[in-house]
C-alpha cells in the first residue's frame, strides 16, 4: 500500500482505490473480518473501496460447481453495518441479479462502493 500511495502522490493524488471482486464470499467469517480490519488499517480518509460478492439471497440457487465449491454468502445489510462500524461511508450499494452471470448461473450479488472517513 505504501508503494501505491507514493506513486499516487507523484500525480498529486494521495488517495487509493481498492477493488475486491468475488473475494469476500471465498473467505469464512473470521477471515473476512481479519481482511476488513487490515483494509481499515491501511486505508486513509478519502480512499475508496469497491467490492462485489455473492450475497445470502444466492443461497437457494443451484451453482455451476455444485455444493462442494465453497461460498460464504454474506448478508448484505449486516455487511454494510460492519463497514460503517469500521469507518467507511457507503456511497453506493445494490443487490440483485443480472449483474454477474456465469454460464447457466444468475447469482444474487451485492455491489458496494464505500469511502474511508
């Protein structure tokens, strides 16, 4: 992060943007909390954090890789509350389908854009 921040300062922009695509649902709850606390520790006011993950509404749907492929489908409202408690302002969020189709799957996903305050 420090290298990225130094590079950003060269362009007179010290803020960073982190992007997290289908990563949160690959972590169990404990790992997810550790990851978010690390993101909190390395981000500064004005840094942006974008993420996309399968949410709890997706639990009931059939999966391309079946039940043996791990997904922890996060309850989005609880996740938003957690982000706020860690010092992030939610700038945008949406939950639904038709945003991340994969083969025959049309999963329920959440997209979140938040800013470190």
